[in-house]
């Protein structure tokens, strides 16, 4: 019940974070950037597409959490010591659940099998696992933001995170991605909490799992630190992100991966030769295609149109 109560506090926080990423996705939609796979140049995407994908990742985590929360609504109350209901007055189980539904407003119900409800803490494990899944996504997104904002002179510097401190301890005016780093630490704690919960879930023996206090403590801590910090991250990091349009445009125009779009025109091997020549000479794919008579200027312009490059044409 306490985990369900805390979950209802986390849900709007996650929706707010997803909405903030969506808003950035709309703001950044016009901006084309170099995509990257394996940390190497890949075909272009829109900066807005990256941010809308972050929003969808958060919403998928919400759906997983909602499914896990539903499983927590099964109560084994009235099962007595081993799930047989020994010495429990007739009607007690139903009356208790009805009263708890009134008190909490939650869609509670009696477990289908009270023996299983006493033996197994699978539902608590599922909730913890869903929180771990959320934490993994948050870590991935935080690290993307750190990479995209790295620099400003020697990194990618495609975006700029809001400055929330005057500088580093020794380097004046150095802006560190501290909100993203703090999010990482919160996520790492959630992942660690889940590891302990997983151990506790499998440690039940015969008719009862006695490890519930640890599960309760870790579930509540994970829910609390996410609920407390994510609004800060949304406000002090996500909403203030700015795009470096010149850097984005420069990388997008220079990437030899643009040659990939020539596959249907020249075939894979010829496109690969053009990409290698571009990398060796520093000349753009556009220049080489026009110079070699593969396409004229209008033809290459149509092929490299932003909507076509980013799957929206």
C-alpha cells in the first residue's frame, strides 16, 4: 500500500519530464544533426527527433510501472499465517479490502491464491524491476546529454546545458553537467536497491517470505528519491537546454555518412568509394557527386532534403 501511494506521487513527475522532452523536441525540430551509431558518424537525424525519443522512453517506463503497480493491488490479507485463513472470521477478508479501498482510493483486490500471496513477493519484485528499468533509461538519457554538451571547445558541444554553479573548484567559468551527473547517482541508487530487492524476493522459503521489510525500505527509497529529484532535473536541466545551431549544421554537412543515401542511386560499393574519398580528401559528398556527374545540383538537393534524410519525406 505504501509503495502504491508513493507511486501515485511519482507518476505526474514522470509525465512532466516526458512533456518537457516533448517540448524540446518541438523546439528543436527544424535542426538537422549528424546521427551517431557506435559513436561513429551515421546518417542525419533531427535534434528534435532525439528529444522526442527521450520523451517516449519515459512514457514506456511509465507503462511498465503502471503494469507493475496493478500487480501490487493483489492483497493476501485474511490469509492468516500460511494463507489458509485459519482463525479468520467469515467475511473479514472482503470487509478489510473494501475498507482499504475506501481509505486509499486504490483498486485493491484479494489475491487469487492466498497461499501464493504469502509465499511470493513477485509483485514487489516487478515494481522494483520497473523502477530499475526507468533508472537505466534515465542514466542513458543523462549520459547522452553529457555527451551532446561536452566541450565547449573540445567536445561535441551540440547542445548547452543550463549553468547551475559558478564554475569548477579550480577552473573559473567551467560549466559541468551536474544535474545530469546527479541524475546518474539517483539512478545508480535505484539500480542498487533493485539488486537487494531481487535477492530478497528469491529468499522466501516455503509458506512465507520474511524479507518484506527490506523490500519495503528499498522500494520506498527508490520511489522517494526519483519523486524528489526528477522535478529538479526537469526544471534546472531539461527546460533550459539550448541548441548550438552552427555546430549542429557543421557536423551534419561534413559527415561522410551522407553517402549512405546514395545506395539506391549508385549501389552500395560505389557509395562506399565516395564516402572513403570524402574522408580522405575532406571534400563533401555533395561536391563529389556533382563533380563526377552522378547527379546535378537539383538532383543532389532533392536527395539531401531534410525531410527525406530524416524519414519524414
